[in-house]
C-alpha cells in the first residue's frame, strides 16, 4: 500500500472543512453500530454510507489503496480453514473480514481529509472530560495523561508514512545487492534484515524528532492548536446520528 493513505489529500470539500474530532466521533459511532449489529444489512448500509462520504470528499480514485497480494492470500487461507466447519463459520468469517475493511476505510477517510497537525488537539479536546478523573497515591495527586496520549497518537500517525517509505527503500536496496554464492543466498533472512534496518532507522528518526520537538517548545505545542466544532460539525453529527438510528431500526425490523 502506498504511504499516501496516511496523508491528507488537499481537496476542497465539505468533509475536509469539518473539525477532526467530528470525523473521529463519526467513525466511533459507525464502529459501535457494527459491533452490536454485525449483520449483512448493517455491513451493506455502513459501506454505502462511507462510500457516500468518500464521494462527498471529492477524493480522486488514485487515493484508494492497492493491497499487496499476500493479504488476499491470507484472507483466502482463513476462508479455507473455516469452510470445513460449516457455512455459518464461513459467514461469520466473511462478516469479520468486511467489518475490518470498513473500519480501515473509515480510518483512511480521516487521514485523507484531515491535516495531521489537527489530530492531537482534537484528541486532547475530546478527552478533556477524562482529566477530571484522578487518584491519590503516596500523597501525590495523579490524573489521566490525556495530552500525552494525544501526542503519542499524533506522532505515530506522522511517523508511519516515514517508516513505510524507509522500508520500501530498504527493500529496493536489498534487491540490488549482489549475491556472491548459493550458500550466502541460503543463509540470508530478508525479513530479519529489513526489520533490523527499519528499527535502526526508526531509532535515528525518533531522536531527530525528539530534538525538533524540544527545540520548538515541547510536546505541549502539539495539543495547543486551537480548534472547535462549528455549525457544520453539528449538522454532520446530526446526520451521522440519524443514519445510525435508521440503520439500527431497519436492522431490528429485518
């Protein structure tokens, strides 16, 4: 998959202009709905809703990820394992796979339509009620580190495209390396080599990123960017609530 799946696609659309927290709440609502009503109707209904959001986002077809062949082979192997158990097991397996793809596509929609710099402030604002929860230990008052969690998520999302790009370069460089003998070819382990090199590169980039954050004022700057929902966000959340209620009601009737 291309690393563009984790980056914003700069297109002017109503979805792009929404607050990042609104999109996260919408994805959470869809995931909860599918978790409690994982039937075929709800899967199809949620897929249609996400496709409508994707069309409203005006994203080009090139943003859709192309999964590697081994993912499809793994899904096929899982289906072959469940097939002897019976049609019910195969049906449940298919629903779980589709449920995973729906959540993955919904997460991609957030990445495609949201600047990464807005993720941490949105997470910090959504988690603000958790700051009131605390406990006292050895005379010291502790609170849930909401800002720290938001920073970790934001830095992870920013670092994943860089890590994918580095692994792609390392894999290409390894293919160009000459092989002296069949003995060397037999003793090589490409997965271990790539993972070791990726860990070394990740450690170096983490050090550079930490120095850059410290120079710019610390991690507090990542969650200090102002951002709040507006009228469009209220309308979007109302639409999401109505869609979820409609899907749940029809699923009960069916």
